[in-house]
């Protein structure tokens, strides 16, 4: 493909570890990369940014080659139109917020007056107007990440890489930064790649999700397809969780027209509710038990995975359940069957979300 | 020992430290005068280093069980160490002034005896590449010329020789002792330097020597004395006697010293 | 603002530290006690002292500048550029710290003297003689003092998070811009302390100077050399010069405030 990022390469980091990935990210879209630590995520960041050369394959953007050992092409990081938002910011500690944001354009020779206007615009875009003279040491984690985002986007790059953007944030700042990033990603015209070890962010931000394990991409797809047909245990357990957005209040979360009962009676406002497919039980008839969340729904599809089966369920709230193959057989369930689902309130994890998450 | 010095300026921090170092160095015998079994401490001027090293070893071999410890430095400094209380048994100086210092402070146990003489010479690198002939060459700017620092006997003798010869020297270096000057002459880094005749002999071919005629030369006088209180010092006396003996004189002569 | 109570340091450690400080303090006290204060003005205004002070200040400052200009690039290469035989090169650069200064001076003589490996061709071609001159003093003190700036800057560069330079590069900064705007400012405290140590070493240098540069008042006799010579004959002058050296050194080192030695 000629528009967007095309990165298909191999990097041998050591005798035993080789990174072998293929990513095609169209302009205007965001791809998320999830993987456990050590899977090779930071290597991918360095390769695309130009801080590391690939051993085989190539990296190119909009048809222009950035790195191709076979033809001897290697563009240095300074020349590539790529910007990285690093985990915990990596803001220059001796420069002020505005100096940090101005660093990229100044280094690339933009006239001072123009830089000043752009910096002011971008500080406003990340809700940090007036923070110009603060030093990074005076910023909170969330504020530092906002500066990092502004510093990256001010360059209007062809490729934007977000490297574990939330890893250093606490839960409360995470949602507001996430909201900002979602907003900016929606407006971003280049190709964006989000790297994370936390599936929530990847599933929320990515149009396409790639799961990286031990140097290879084991599965790529939309969040729901990954949830439905996880290729490996890691995907099933980490990437293939249920994630729904709703509005909480008084121990209830409204998800569209559906209501979920949760444990926390204090949380209110926009929330993200996540739960593992394994925690969903299926019943042929309405069950009478302690589980607070029980309702009738229809099976949309069934995906076998050896001894377990993933079941996609539809209205009133789409979700994925994981049950044993023998259970499906003994309950005589198939696509189109009506079935009752049951989830205990204690199995639902609730996290505050920004408005834009919902 | 704490004799009031007429010149109040003479407080000696560094000399005290030197004394401390000397005491520590002689740990075996602590700070006491020599007696049977304890080493004999001899302070000798820098120019006597080679000769006295040999004299010390010879003395040791004739008197079994005796150890001679040699302390070599500039004469002025050695004198100050003694005045400050250093546990020295014998002092061989390169000039009268230094030993007078010791006598004046009451630290000399015996009479002072002159045991050797030295005269000055011009040292040059082998082959005399700069064609130096006499002290008058020491006003040639183009040459690299050296002498000992005025504060040490070698230097003060050199200054006296220059003024006797009516020369105002243009020196590029004033070394703390003749040995450093000999080293640089040997390397060819210095074209000519005023040193002792004994240094030329001691260099054994590493440098060449040019004579300074008696009309321009000065005579260095080397006195020796036993150091200590008014009691007897048999070992120290024996050493001084050895230096003055025919054997001792032969050693000194072999190192280029003139004998009285 | 409430202050957190700091954890008490082990008493033995503090006791040892106090002994250590006394070890540094007592010689200075001794020097002060021995000084003939009434004679001081005479000595301080004498030619010997003024010439020596002038030479020492000029030489030590020039040496520090030279050491920085050459030493910081060496530190950068050692810290950032991979090449074979690096530990050998580092050992070579740090050699002047290990060698007795007189040996260093002799080595300089063998290399840069009129009959030296490099000095002889230089002399034959240009007539320039490096030893026994002011230039010789600067060379000698630079030689012994440069390892200090190399050590401190290399350590600081190694401890610097490489991500800063990576971020600068990905934002578009070329190597010089990155060095100028990111790396050097971030290791500034280390550079300051390195320069202070370098200057101090250069100011106090004796052995290499007297061996390579000679000892002529007004031309090559720096403060340490003047003290050495004065000790032979004029004790009052010796203590006066020593006192001046202590005062100058303390002034310079105290002026480098505590916060400049460490992180901002």
C-alpha cells in the first residue's frame, strides 16, 4: 500500500530473540500493539523512529522508503517525519514547557515567530494554556504527558507513535489523558501506532489491534474479532476481555438501554466496565441465584477453541462469553439460540472514564 | 632543644613534618640516640649521595650487626631537621653555613671536620653539541642553560662562580638538585649546566664535563660532625673516623671529590 | 512546610567522617599558627610571590580551558562511540593520575623536549622549544589535570538517560544541536565539578612542572615551585606563599556553591 506506514521487518536483538513483524497502518487510522513486556514493543518504536536499523525487510511511509538494508537506504531519525510520545514523557528537564514543545520545530529550522504561534496553539489544544514557563519537575504526570503529546503533534508528522502513553499515570489522570489522546487521534491525519501492555487502552484506542508475543504478531484484527477468536492464551486472557462503556450512579451502570449492577455504589459518571469472558455463565432458563446481572439474550456466533468455546452474544448488551465445549454440547446451544447470561457484580471491574471514551 | 632563634621568622612547619617523617621512618629505634643495635642515622647532602651510599655499605660490612640509614637532602633542610630534633647521628653538609646552623643551636657533639672539597664544572650533553667552552657562554640566549636553585649549596656556589667570572647568566631552569640537571643534560634537553665535578664523575659518561679554571671556580667545602648531646657516641665517632680514613678518602676520591 | 525527620546516620560513620575532616583541617591550622602575620605584607608584596601567583593563575586557568576543550570530546567518545580497545584508551587517558608527577614530567621531556620524539622534529622545523617556557608550564599542568575532567564527564554521560538524546533525534535535532541543547546542559553540574577539580589539580601541580618546565622566577616558577625553593632558605616566604595558595583555592572551591555540584 502506498499511503500510510508500511513496516515489515526483522530485527535480531540477540542469539535467541528476533523481532519479525508486519504492520500496514493507513493514514488517519490508529493501530494498537499489545504484548507482554519483553515481546519487542520498544524495539518496534525504535525501528520506526529511526533509532535502530532493521536487519531485513523495510520501513516506508507513503511510498517513500525510510529503512531498507537491501537497497542501502536508511534515513536518520532527524529526517523522518515521525514523532514519538514516550512513556513518562521524556521531557527535557532543563527546558520549560514551551521550550520543550518548541524543540522539534526549532530544531527543524522553523522561524521563531511561527514557532511561537504554533506552541501557543498546541498548549491550548492540550488544555495547558498558561503553562509556558513551568518546568517538567513542576508538572503532574498527566500534565507531563499532555506536554509530550503537544511536543509530538506540533511537528504534524506522517507517523505518530504513542509508546505506553499511560504506563506512568495513576488511574485518575489516566482517563483525562486518554480522553485527550482519543480526541487528537480522531483529528490526526497521519498513521498512528499505540504501544501498550495494558489491553484497555489498546482496545479503546485502536481501530485494529495487533498482539505481539515473543517477537511475532500472533493475531491482528478488530477488538471484537480478537475477543471472539483469540489465537493464543495470552490473547484470550489479556486482549480478549469484555469492555463496555456506560454511565454509573448508585451502584448501577447504564449501558445503552441495559443496566448492570456493580459493587461500587459511590462511583458515578462515565465509566468503563471490563470483565473476562470466563466470568459469564450461560443458562437455558432464567437462573435464580445470587448473581445480580442476569438477562435474556441471543447467541450470535460460536467460535470453538479446543476445549473451550467463545460465544458472541447480542442485544441488549453485546458481549463475549467463554464456556467449555462440553457445556455447549450438553446445553444444546447453537447460533440463534436464546439463552440467559449471568454475571456476578463482583466480577465487573469499573474504571472512571472521560466523556470522550463513551 | 627549643633554643630561641634570633630571627623569629624561622618557624618551620615543613621541617617539623620532615622530622615526623624521619621519626616514623626510623620506627625500629624510635626517637632516641643511637646505641648498640639501633641503626646509625647519617644525614648527607645531595651531592654526597653516591659516595656516602658506598661508604655506608662498606662501614656496615666492616662492623657486623650495624645498620646505616642514609638520609639525603639539601643541606639547609637537613640542618633544619636536626635543629628541630630529628634523631640524626652524623651530619655531612655541602657547605659551612648549614653545619654552623647546627653548631649554633648546640646540636653538634663534636668538632666540625672538613672531610672533602668539590669544585664546579660545566656539564654538557655527550659530544658538547652547543660548543660550550666556558662560563662566558652562559649569556648566550639561544642556548638552554641551567644551574641549581640559589637556595641549595650547588646553586649558591654556581652563583659565586658566575660573579667571579663576571657573567650574568641567562638561565632557563634552576633545578632543586644537581641530579635533575644531570638527567636533563644527559637527555640533551639542556645545553649546559653548572654542577659539581663530582656529579660529572658520578655520571660515568652520561654527560661530558668542561673544566672551569681556578680563576673563575669556587671551592665547595664539606664538613662533617657527630650530632647529639654531650655524652659519648662511639658508633657515630667510628663512622666519622671511617670517612676520614684512607679507605674512606679513596671512596670519596673515586666519586670525584678533592681531599684535604 | 513540615520537615521530614531524616533517618539517623550510623554513629561510627559520622565519627570517621569527623576524624577525616580533622585530618584535612589540622595542617591548615598548623600553617595559620606558624604564619608571622606582621611579616606577611612584606612577603606578599615581594616579586617572588607576585610573579609566582601571576604564573600560577594564568597557567592553571589556561590548563583548565585546554583540558576542557580536549577532555570533553575524549569523554564523549569514550561514553558514546563504540570502538575496539576502549579500555586501553581509557587507561591511557587516566595514566597521569596514577603516575608520579615527576615521572609524567620526565615522560613529557622524552616526548616534547628538544631531543624528544615529537619535540625534535618540531624544533628542527620551527625552532620552537617547549620545555623551560611558559608554554611548558601549561603543557605540564594540563597533562596531569586533564584526566579529572575526562573522568567526571564520562561518568555523567554514562549515567545520562539515553532516551533524552533519542527524543531529541526523533524531534529533528542533529548531533550538534542535540549535544548543545540537550546533552551538555543536562551534564552541566558534572562539567562544573570536573572543571573545579581540574583547576585545583593544575593550580597545585609541582613535579611535572619542575621537571618539564624548569624553575625560573617570572617565567616558569609557579606557586608550588616557589614554596619548594623558599623552604630551603626563607621560611617566612614559604609560609606566606602557602597561605596564599590555601586562600585562593578555598575561595575558588567555596564559590562553587553546593547546588552546582549535584542535581539542580
